[in-house]
C-alpha cells in the first residue's frame, strides 16, 4: 500500500473510532454564583478522554475511564470556590449520545455549537 493511502486509511480509522462522550457539554440547569448571578456548567471532553471546564469561579479538569454500556467514571479535580468535592463520579450516556446523567453533579446536554 502506498504511504499516502496508508495515512488516509489511518486518519479515517482514527476519526471513525471517536468516543461518543467526546465534545462540548453544558448543564441543563443554571446554578447560583452568588450576588444574584447564575451560570451553567460547561466542559469539553478531548479525544484522549481528558478535559476541563468551569462554572462561576470554579474551574476543573478531569480524566475519564469508560466503564462499559455507555457508562463513564469522571475523576475530577476542582480548583477555586467550588460546591463539589474532588473525586470520582459516574455518568451514564443517554438519548443517543446527546445527554449525560451524572447523578449528584447533574445532567448535561451535548453542545453541538
């Protein structure tokens, strides 16, 4: 196989194998930031199943471990004045990959924008 065809095949295979949790996510409810301000949690999952996000003045980064059957474990490190604790949180991918149900952390919709 020619090198150019090999590279094209490798690129196509890599693209086709993207994990369904990759992308930008946004909470479906607003949280109070204090002083009458609200915000939504937003985060992005990268191809290596790591990512970062934020809400109000709270930033966080994370890694994800797939647990099978559309289930993921997020290992999150929060930084700043956050209302959640560092730790591992289980999330279920629902609605054909358009929603993450993360129990105590909330529900998140896929942000196609």
